[in-house]
C-alpha cells in the first residue's frame, strides 16, 4: 500500500488537516514556517504524492489547466510556450493538459471528463462551449486574459507588428523592393494574413512598392522557382512568414547560385535554434515566448485566486535578432 497523508501526519507530529493545508499550498492558515518545512521534508522523505483523483473527488476539480489548441502545426514556438507555462504552474501544484484541434474527442467530452481548474483558449471558443464551461464554474481565459472573446476577423496587433518590424529593418538596410514568402500550410493562414498586412502597411508608410507575395514550400526546387520569380521582378529582400520558410528561401537562393545578403536579404520570424546555424545565419524576429508563457501563467493564477488585479500584459515582446542574412 502506498504512502498516505496519514503517514506524513504521523511522522511529522501534526494533523492530517495540517498536512493537507501545507501540501496544497493553502494560504491564510496559521501554520508556522518550521511546521511547513517539516511536513514538506517528511513528504519528500517518505515519497508521498498527493492523489489528483482524490482531490478531484473532494473539490469537484482536478489540478489540471486545460489548453485548447486549434488545428495549428505545433513547432518550437508553441512547444516553448507550453513548457514555460507548465514550469510556472507546477509551483502551485498545477499540471497542463493540451488538447489539439485535430483530436477526435469533443471539447465538451474532454472538460467534463477531466474537470479542469481552468481552460485556456488559444483561439475563440464556440459560444455554446464558452457558456457551458462558465456555467460549470470553470475559469475560461484567452491568451491575453480577455473577458470577452476577440473578434477573429480583426487583425492581431502582434502579428501586424511582426510584419512591420521585418519591413523597417530591411528598409533601414537599403532594401527597396521586397518579396513576401507565404507559407504553404493552409493552417497558418490566420497568422500569415495578419503578418502580410503588417508588411503591406509598413511598405506603404515607407513609400516602398507593394510586396511581391509568393508561396514557398519547404522544398528546394519549389523555393528556387519562387526565387527566380522574385529576382525577375527586381526583389532585393524577402520577408518570410517564419524561420522555416526563410530557411527554404536561403536554400532556393543557393540553388540559383545567388548570394545572401548581397543578391537578396532574408528575414524570418521566431528565432528557432536552426536560425543561428543557417548559412548565412538568419536575421529574424524573436517573439520572447518565455515572457509570454510567464504572463499566461500569472493570468491563470490571478484568476484562480480571485484577484481583482490582473497582471499587466508585457506588450508584444518582439525584438529583431540581427545576423548576417540582411
């Protein structure tokens, strides 16, 4: 039989209620720091792990924070965000469960089965899902802590600024005729649309021509074809949807025996690990994902604690990482 809270209480010389208060991190209870330390150390020494199932039966809620991802490709950026969120929440005994949009299980079935403490939506929920979760007493958050869901038809300020930052950097380096490398995966269109809009607005503001938009697949011959088209229209720099697409553009330039940045500059987005290993190393826009993960965790904890003060949004968190591709 496994170690129970009664074993921890007996070994520590305190009540089971005190053990529960200490190990669940409950505040507002008059327990000395010495007692808290002794209970924690005893729990570790005995190998006691609180039962998530038992807590769910007592409270009607598990210790899970459910993250709902739409049908997006899950790459380094999303993985880093979720890792940071999980690390931040683990200090409060909370675990992160991710539900991807491609799953066959419905959202209603999932939240009823796991009874989460909170649900984070990375895209707006259907009105009936949102109403049902809130009626069930589940805290529901967007990634910016919105009480009301944002209109998905409106452009994202962060994505607009990504595109504008790319253009401003290229223009400052003397590039005048820009191409835009559109991703081939249709699931990325919601982001690509807004980033391209930011590129177009920045070009107009700086008096640059309309960007030449071409799809770029992660395939060298196809990328080389796009590069030939751009060069035929006088393009001297390419703003890519993300680093993966930018790396394909670099491969296309090499296949066409062109030099980067001399013949054509390239700037990506995300600062993935491969960006610094590219030839030449890739200039890119970093989204400071760790910062966003800490903010999202603070939102969840403030909401669960019933705090009237919400954490201040850290802003876009964007900065340009200058390397040799521009």
